[in-house]
């Protein structure tokens, strides 16, 4: 028992070092998530250049953090790390779609395979948001292209059938399906609204033409 304190002190030293690393990782993960989310906001605002810069910064922060934690596999796979990588994946994938480029590979953006798939699933929500902006502008063609991307992602993600212990994807699959259905409904509603608007315009033109013939003031009735 003479070496009890020696062993306990050595273990305590290692645990303190690990606890310090954990605190650093938590803070850095918050920074990574913040940069990723701000980049998505900039993408929706049309600022692609600065969105790309923020995402590059997030990837660099993630790479540096992974190097710091390289001797601690349990910290590398902790929930907060997965969450940070998921946000990076979502941002990078969304950026590629907005720019019309090939999707990045997980290895290129320093994320795990599970984080990549989870981030890809979340891109559906950002695409719907982008689609709604385009729909308000009346750009139906672009919206249809966005829906095609949404369908392609959903169809592929729906094929992932693994236990939740390996990748907790089931809830996201259900959400993706609902978001896609809602987007399709919005397009149908928009088209019917435009059809009705066109019919009303045509009717008003016809009535105004008849006004000239019978002297009826149509505008005063509107």
C-alpha cells in the first residue's frame, strides 16, 4: 500500500488534464456550431462568399480540436463533438447545393459518417426555407428544382435502416417526410392561387371592356 498515493496522484493528474480538455472541447464546439449556423443564415440572405468563409473557419476549428483530442477517443466521439460535426456537415452540404457543386465528402470536412448523415437529413429543412423564399418571389422553376433536391436526399436517407444505437435517424426520417410533403402542398397552393389570380384578372379585363360598352364603372365596385 506504500504506492497508493503515487498511483492515485498519477490518475488524478491524468483525469484533471482530461477534464480540462473536455472544457476546451465544449467551448470550441459552441464556437463551431455558432459559425456553422451563422453561415446558413448568410446563405439564406444571399451572402454566399461570407457563408463559405465562416464554414471554412468552422472546419479549421474542428480540425484543430480533433488534433487536441487525438489521444482521447472517448472525447472525440462525445455527443457535443457529434453535434458540432453535424452542424458543419449541414452547412457545408447546404452551401454546395446553393452553389450547384458536388457534395463534400465527410473526410473533406472533418466530420464522422454518422454526423454527415444526420447533417444531410437536416438540410431538408433549410431547403424548404429556401424554397419558401423563392416561392414568395414567384420563382416556381427554382422551387421545383429545390424540391427535386429534397426528394433525392429524402429517398436516399430513407434507405438507411440501422438501430438507433448506431445512428439515431428514425425521428429525422419522419420529420424529413413531413417537411417534403408540406413543401409539395405549398407548391400546389401557390399554383392554384396563381390560377385564381389569373382568372380574376381575365374577368376584370372582360368587365372593363364591357364597361366601355354599357357605361358601368367597374373600378368603383372593387
